[in-house]
């Protein structure tokens, strides 16, 4: 029997990347919830496996050379799981290059920009004291829109972001793009992106991964104590 992968998770876009991957790949896992609104990501036990105090993290008891391995950073986890399962990384080196470049596009572009859009549009105005910053709102809203334009152009000629096959790049991008409304985006001029969002969500693994612990996803912007824990921590 395959040993279960330990997943440390909370229902956020970065967390969904990994639940989607595990469901799509058919890899069994144990769910360990990390309540980021309660500050559990700052506990010594969690910092021991995630030094940057971010989830998700996986601990695979059946890692390379049959030895356990701990992996943080969602992009690194996706690459590891794709190699482990032999799935969703394409079949050629050219495929893998395309997957990697769009995965890096998400990690270095869409994730940070959409994340900042969420922060300044939803969270910062509700902090104590309020930080309602028009320039920051406009800056990240517009940059997120630009990135969605890039994605829409790419998807005009392909079913998925790396080509004609579903990959870990789609798994990385979809969770963030699925929250376009909270980023105050307009997809009426991005039909290829809209179609791709629906195409991905129609996959049972994506829908199942997105639904993991969905009942715990709340409106943190309305919880000032959670905002203080999330954004008021000092460097360690």
C-alpha cells in the first residue's frame, strides 16, 4: 500500500493548487489544516517544515531513494508531484519547457499581482488603521488585468496553457484566475480565458480539489484579528 502524503493546507488559491494536483493524479493524502486566520502558520512546529511560514507544504514518506522528503512552495510541490506520478508534465522535453514557463509565469506574475490586488482591494481598507490606497488599488488591478490579457491571448490558440494537454501549469493558474471577480476584473473581452476557466472546472479532479475544506473559507477581510495575524507579523 502506498504511504499517504501529508498535506498541510488551508482553502486558498495556493492550497487549491495542491489538492487539485493530488486529486487529478490519484495520489492518496492526509489533510492537515493550517488555520492561517488563527496564526497557525507561525507556530514552531509548522516553521520547522515551512521556514517561510507559508502553506501549502507536503511531507512524502516515500520520497527520492525511498526516504521521506518535505517540500514547501506550491510550484516546487507541483513539479515534484508531476515527476512522482508521471502525469501532467507533457511527454517531451519541449512540453516540459512550456509547462515550466507558464508555471513560472504564475509564480512570478499572476500569483503575486493578483494577491496584491486582493490585499489592497479587500484587506487593507479593513485593517486597523484602514489603509485605503487608491494608487495601490489601481496599480494591482491594472497589472492583473494585463496578465489576464496575456493569458487570454495564449488560450486563443490552445485548449490549455501549455498546449493541447492539461498540466500542472493549469493547476497553478486556475485557482487564482477563478477568483477574478474579487480582483475586480472584467472578462467580457477575454472569451478564451472564460472558456478555459469552465473547461478546467469541468474536470472532476479540479472540482474535488477546489472543494476541500471549502466550509472553512471565510471573509478574512471582516476579521480584524485575523488581518493583524496575517499582515502584522514581524520578520523572524
